[in-house]
């Protein structure tokens, strides 16, 4: 008796719903992603065995490169803009609305406040290609300790905005991001500046010792060592 061959039916899976979900997710991430501007200085972080993570928000980062140049950044844009206005009045340097908006998106900067308007007027490519001299950190040669004033004004602004409910903050976190080959006096000046402002608890940003790919300096994934 001959075998009866069953007719095979091709299977069909409707992928329309899955495709819609994929495009919705792609659109969501494209609209909500925040692009980081280029760092004005490269910092090769030292390594440590600490696994304490730096918070992702409400952080003040002071960077020191191997040449001893100092850079400053506050991640909260409201704090950053109001700090700029306070420094503007303190040093009698005016900024246009366009310059203020540019400052709000600046990753970090390392110039005296008198030179900051010119830096903000530059195009991104030109700004990334110039060598910023660093923020003055001492009073030698008639220069003031501008870093000290940036730190103090940012902390005051953060406290005031938290009290009025404009931001959620239990105090801005201070972190020092120093190059592993930076000379000690440059780091010492920054630490002395912090202590002059009664800041005795701060963090040193490092990479995890023995971890692959120790790049990514300054990211929230870096380890933090030396909370004093």
C-alpha cells in the first residue's frame, strides 16, 4: 500500500509588531540620548584597587593633566549657569546669552575667567584644537586663585538651589581627576585649595588596577579612591 505524503505547509511568523517595537525603542534612545562634548584635556588616570563608584550626577570634577594645568566642571547645568553668573559679578566679566548657553554644554574648561568669553565664542573644532592654559590656582605673579572661587560659588549655588527646591541635592560631591604622571606640586595646590575652602572630604578618581581597557577617564564607571 503506497504511503500517503502529507502536504507541507510553510510556517509564517508576523514580524510587524516586533519591527514596530524595535523602531519605537530606536526612536526613544535617539531622542533622549545626550551627546558629550569633547574633553579639552587628556588625563591618564592612575590605577587603584578601590571599587567605590563615583555618582553619576551632582558632581564637581577638578582635572589636572600631566603638565599641571587645572580644569573645572560641574555636571548640573542649573548650578553651572548660576555659578557663571556669580563669577561674572565677582570678576566683572560679562557674558552674552549665547555664551551662557554655550557654557551650559561645555564639558569642562581650563582658562582664566577673563579669557572665557573668547573661548565660548569659538567653534567646537577650534576650541578643541587650542591649548587651554588652565585655571589659575595660586596668587603668584598677581594672579588670583580663581579655582578657589569657582569651587566656592558652585557649592553656594548648589546649596541655594536645593533649599528652594529647584534641584535635588544633599551637597555637591567634589572629585579630583589627576593624571598619573602629573607633578605633585600641581596636585598639592588643588588639595590645598580644597582645604582652604574647608573641604576635607573629596574623592580621587582612578581606574581599577588590573582591569582591561583603563581608558575612559572621568566616566561614572571609574573607581574612586582616597576619600579624605
